[in-house]
C-alpha cells in the first residue's frame, strides 16, 4: 500500500500550518488489464510520487483486480469491461478508459476521485457502464468558473426553456443524485430569448456575473449576462435554499420563497438586454451545423473584461471558437465571428451519449480555462482552446491522431500538463509534457498554436505504469484545494519580485 | 510555408505549425527520442486535403499524400485502412502475449494443485478407488491448452499488412475468445 505524504502539521492551539499547495495530489495515471496488474500512480504538483496503488490477480498483492472471489465488487463484476481496460487505444473503441472525454472539471467519470486532505488520494473505479453513465450527466452539464480561486463547488445548466440551473458540490456523483432524484432544487432562470444549453454557462464570482448562452434550437446562439449575481459558492456550501428566510412550521413554496430563485425572478433588469446598448450580438461565423452537440452544448467563458468566448465541438467537422466583444470595454457586444476553426474528420459528441463531447478544465488560479474535444471518433486526437480569463485571448491546438489522445490536466498555479495516452510499453512509462500558460500566452499571439502537445516524450522512462505490456493510460485529474495556490504561494505572501538582485 | 509535424508512432502528419517545435529542445535528443519529425513545406489546405494521409516518402526525406486526388470521404477510408496496418503489429504481439498469460492464469488459478477442482477430484477418486475424476480434470486442462494453441494459430494467421486482418487484430479480444 502507498502512503499519503501530504500532511497538515498541528501547531499550538487551533492554528494549523496550511499544506504546501505543491504537495497536493495533481493527477493519477491508470492502467491495467483485469487478469493482470491494474492500478494508479498519483503525482503531486512537484511531479513527485504522492501515492501508488497497484493490484494483481491471484491475491498476490494488497488487493486484486481479477474477477475472482478475492477482488472487490466492481473488479469482480465489471472486470472485462472496456471502461476499465487500457489495452487498446482510445481511437479503437467507444468505451476505453483513456478517452479524452472521460476527463473534465469534475475529474474522470470512470473513477471516484481520491480525497485531498483525508484518507487516500488514490482514485477508485466506478462500476463501469452504469457508473460512468450516471456520472456523465455532471460532465455534460457542468459550467466554467473563470477566475475562481476556490474551486470547491460547481454550477450546472441543463438544456431547456427556463434554464434548469443547479449549484452544488464539485462532484459528478452528487450531481447525479441531485439531478435524477430531486434531492436539491432546480432553479428556473428567466430566459432573455429562448432556451438554455447544456453546460453553456459561466460564473465569474470576482465580477459577480453569470453568462448564459441561449439558443433557439436552430444552431443560433445569443448570450446574456446577469450582473450582481448572489454568491453562488456560498449557496453551494450551505445548501440552505431558504437562507435568510424566517423558519416556520408550515411549508414554504420554493419558487416564491427561495432567495436565489427570487433573485432571478425579480432581477431580469440586471440581465443584459436582447438588443441596443449593453447587449451582446448573436453568434456569427459558425462554419457548419451538424448534430445536437453543436446545437445544444458548448463551453462558455465570461472574461474579466466582459468579453465572452464559446468553444463548441462540431461532430464530424471539428470545433470552432466564437468570441464576443465587451459592451463595456469595446463599446459593443458584437460577436467577432469564428476566431478559430479546427477541422479534420469523423468525430462523435452528445448524440452518441452523455459520455461524449466537449469538456473543460481550469488552472488552479482560475486564470486560464482549457476547453477541448476529441478530433477522431469518441475520444482520440484533440481540439483544444485555452482562454485567458483576464481578456479573452485564445490559443489553440489541433492534433490529428486516430489512435491516441492528449488531455490537459491542471498543474501548479497556472499551468496544464498535457498528458498523452501513448503506449507505456517499451519501458517508456507515462508520457506527458507541460504547458505554462503565463509563459505561452506571453510569447504567443492571439489565436495561434503554441505547440501544446509536442514533446510529450519528455517524461519517458521516469514515471512507471501499473501494467507491464501494451497499455494506453487513462488520466484522472485530482480535486484539490485550489485556494492554497492563491494564498500560500510566495508571490502572494511575499509579493512578486520583478527584479532579482 | 509551414512546419509539418510527422508522428513516428502514428506514422503520419498530425498537425502543422508556423514554427519549429524543436526550438529549445536539447540537440542530443533530436534524432532519437523525439516522437516526431519536422518537415518544412507548403501549408496543407485542410479544408480540401486530408492532413493525416501525408506519410513519409520512399526516401524518408519528406511527406506526401498518395490519395490527394480522392474525395475526403474516400481519403478517410484509405487512411483508416493504412492506419490499421500501422497499429496491427503491436496488437498482434500483444494478443499473443495476452493469450499465453490467459492460459497460464486459468491453469494456475482455476486448475492449480490447491484449487477446489483439484481437491474435489482427488477426494472423489479416493472415495471411488479410481482415478476417473483426476483423468477428467486432466482432459479439461488439455482442452484449455488445445484451445490456446488453436487461438495462437488463428492470431498468427492474421496478416497485419492486410487491412481486413489488421482491423480484426485490433478488435481481437483474447479473454472473450478463451472464455467462450
């Protein structure tokens, strides 16, 4: 068994020394085959080993991954399922663990995330098929949180006439419970035009703004931005939907008494108008219309300067990126049109199931958001756009692989690791490279490709893998305390020293 | 002018850049460890041309698309056929390795000397005063070995340089075959 190396040191009284943010778990690589070894290697934000858990068949180890009577329930029941196999490339099957669409802000839909501060940081498989399907609803509906330094909650939007909006934990499992079993209320947000889209919403807590992309369901899009929005993180933590309301014996009608619902009902004046001063224009420049994925989904980011960026996968075409001017900074909210088209060949999205389509992750400081989608079939290749939240500057990459994929994983304060599903065999191990957003956004022009995926071979022979032969690893981004990267790093505590003396 | 990035694993161009991604990479790794090669050339019109059909030419000093005159739909078919041939040798090697492991796992697990099958057969023979149960067990084990040998022959008979066989190899599930 591995061990946790991140510790919270107890000092006198109740004061604790915060954890070193870099010693928190960053991601786990997963590999295996049920009748042989299977397991996870977990790295921290120094790229040091945080934990290892590897099992084998025949009860030789601390746990077994075979479908025998010594194994866990899921290993026994789902052992031969493709969802937990890494013996084939993501391009060759719709279910393999390494599909890039398994990864997003909520972690990996095939794995329960490990705990950051208690217990074991190593993830664990979910019951394949049904388990992944259930968790995929959250991956479909989760929305971006640009600029968020405390990424310990999530907001969700479903497609529909009145904006089926939810606020909750950063958990795909919890979202399934809330979504399917009505264990938390759904908020109806009055639409400015027509209807909301799956996950195409963006909450900027620093600016107290909520951007919602609306559609007429005809591949036309019109954004609206709400101002002075209540603190959604606060609601996500308290889950007291009657916050501030006098408690009473009788039942309170939710829609007329919940402060958050009431706020949306009573503040349509705080929503940008459909036209005229302060409004945003309709989307322009979409290269082609294909399926439900590019009809009812997208990844939206509201930037600090009120510019909007929408990344959309267009199945069997590629992806496009639309950007809007800022009514306040640019003087109008016109759509700039498509600032990037990426195209190659056959690919699949939401039409094939909730487990497919575009996803996003964001850096620990929330200053950069990476939206991405597969460029080949269900989860191989990569279209990726990274958006700078401060001003809406975009960098893109278009990697055409029919076999493997590369997934962005938040790393350190404002970087991504670009993790490759390339075969770990031949003693290569797990391969990835690094993308330093501040560096690359500094030395690259807007709407260019600064080589996000090249040189993933940099880590060859350094990071072992749980399976000993052909294996295409899956990646599980960890859910850690992002706030530590925003209040415990030297640039924050000691101040940024522009000149070394 | 563009830099065409040829992936040595995939054996085709994966993307094109307006700069050389080798910039800043230590020279000693340039020839050996890099997963890609870089060719300077005309920018590929991806709207009308299939970028991943660009593969190394015979001399190995450039990339070319032999299917450029075909429609994009036909180019996709050609690409998938050719790519299956690229991936298939690894899948064939893996299937053979998996097969041996699968047979070994069954014999050493379900039929080992400490397995319940073995224990039961031993005791049944003890009770009956013969070796019929152990003989039946041995025959079961032999059938497993025979099945493994038959599948090995089947896998080796698939030619990874033929598109149809290559696709069969990529989809070949040793466990399902052994357990069926």
